[in-house]
């Protein structure tokens, strides 16, 4: 408001309109004050004028003065409403998106997932989920760095990390949606993409909060924060422990490998984990327990294949879940009980997606988006 008044005064000065009263006496009184108290010029009460100072000019001066005041008031009102008429930039009120606006973005992602069905096994869903997880999974609880706040994978150092190979497909899928809804940050959009992918692939509802900010290249995380699939249980615990997760949550999250596949031109590994890689079920746990897994004989990195069909795969880090006793108890529970898996997966993935984000939206006011199945 103060700067608007200043700009208006400047505009009037430029148009040679004086706000000062024509009384020479008052003008004389004002002149020295203006040099030390510039707010006089803005016409605000200063408390400096003596009560005995009365107007003693002639009445025609009074009329002209009153006229100038009226013109000034009308002009000021016009200026604040239509600053562009005075050569100032129009002040655009900030748009505060609400639940309905985010639901529109969700619906657009869901629509595009259905439209673009000639990718991989028929859906971009799995790679969208992997983007959301890799954006979040850089979090380090000790330093409170990394996590989904920032979308720093947009920049070469982080985008080029070996673990992120192939995620350009997901970022490119979301780019036109970002152009369509320019008010949403990349950071919020990538996580919304993950939430939408889970729900649209018939997974559980994953409540969501908005408020992530995009950050610059300086916030890129160092390489090595995401897991290495060739390692053992101590590595899995170290990586997820750094994010603040315990055994049960690690196993619950791992059910996401029911979705998607490995690509030789990305990670070097090959094949899907389940027979239905675009539908979220507890099949990952069932297959881990029920199938016989053997080392695949090939020239690629060491991975397992199912002995029966040789069409499914498991990473060394997946097999760890049935070798380690503590992990295995949860695998058995989720294999028996899909509802328990859905509930605990939703809780864990929600936590993953929120790591390190300084939200304004309170925890008890998360949004749950309608999916295309509702
Ligand atoms: Fe994955 N994961 N992930 N992952 N991941 C791959 C693919 C997907 C690990 C390795 C790989 C999780 C944990 C781990 C998804 C989701 C999640 C690939 C194949 C590898 C190598 C990439 C490619 O070649 O395209 C390791 C070592 C993890 C720690 C144990 C999470 C729990 C399971 C956190 C998770 O949510 C999804 C989805 C895919 C499929 C991507 C696709 O393009 O189809």
C-alpha cells in the first residue's frame, strides 16, 4: 500500500499535478518539513503541525485545494484499481490453489496414464512411482537434507546419478502437465504423480499434503544415497535407516516391486517381479515365498529368476527379505493379508513422500484424492 501511494505520487508529479495546497504560507511551512519528514509528501498525519496553525488564505484557494483533493482521491482510487493506466505493472494477486485444484491435476495425470498405454507393460504408473520414491529417498535424517522438497533431480548432477537412470521418461511424462498447471511446483507434482500412480494401479489411498518448493542446483544431493540392488541386508537397513525407517516399514515399502520391471538399458537388470506389473497386489510377497529362486545364468548383473517360468526376477536386495528373520516375518504377514499390506504400505509411502518437507498444511488435514475407480 505504501509503495502504491509512492508510485501514485510519482505518477502525479510526472503529470505535473501538485498535491500541495496553494496557500503560500502553508507551502512555506511544509517545504522545510518535507526535507526531514518525507512522509509529509504522502499526505499522512505527522503530528508536527501546530494546533494554532489555521488556514488564512483566500476562499478561492480553498476551493482549488478541495478540488485538488477530490481529484487526488479519485485518482488514487483509480490508480490502486487500475495501475496499468499509470504505466505501472498490474499487480496479480497470488493464486492459492486448493484441494479442488490439486484434484484437477490428479485427474489429468490419471487421464494421461490411461491415454499413453503403449509404454512398457502398458502404463507409465510404475516409473512415476519410482520417480516419486527416488525424489524422496535421498533424505538424510541427520542433516535434514535431501527428500522430495526441491525436485533437484531436474539438474544434471542428480539426474545423472546411476540410480536415476531412466527416470527422464517419468519427468517427460509429467512436463506437459506442469505446463498446463504452472502454479504447481515440480516437487509437489512428482509426488502427486506417485500418489496417482499407486491409486490408479488399484493400490490403497495415499493421503497427500502440498507445499514442496522447487530448489536450485545447490541443493542436489551427493551420489550414493539411493540403494544398490547388489548389496545385502546391512546395506538395506543402512539406506532406509538413514531416512528413519524401521524393518517393518522397509518390508511394507518393498511391496512396490510388485509393479514395473528392470530394464537392461537403465539399471542393467532385466524383467518384472510379478505377472501383473501394472496392478498393485501382495503378489510380490507371495512369489518371494512360494517360488523357487535361482541365480540367472547370463552376462548381466547378478539377479535371481524363478525356476518354474524363468520369466520373473528378483534383485539380491529382494531376496534379503526372506533370508533375514526379522524381515521375513513381515513378508509372511503381508503374503497372508493384503489389507494389512495396503494399510502399512500406505502409511510408509506417505511418510517417505513427506520426509524433510516443511509443510504448512497440518498433518490432520491431508487430502485424499478421488481415483478413477471411486
Ligand atoms: Fe525399486 N528398483 N528399488 N523401489 N523400483 C527398480 C525399479 C523400481 C531398488 C532397485 C530397483 C524400492 C526400493 C528399491 C520401484 C519402486 C521401489 C529397479 C529397476 C531397480 C534396480 C530400474 C530399471 O532398470 O528400470 C532397490 C535396491 C531398492 C531397495 C531395496 C521401493 C520399495 C520397493 C522404495 C519402491 O517403492 C518401481 C515401481 C520400479 C519399477 C520402475 C519401472 O520403470 O518399471
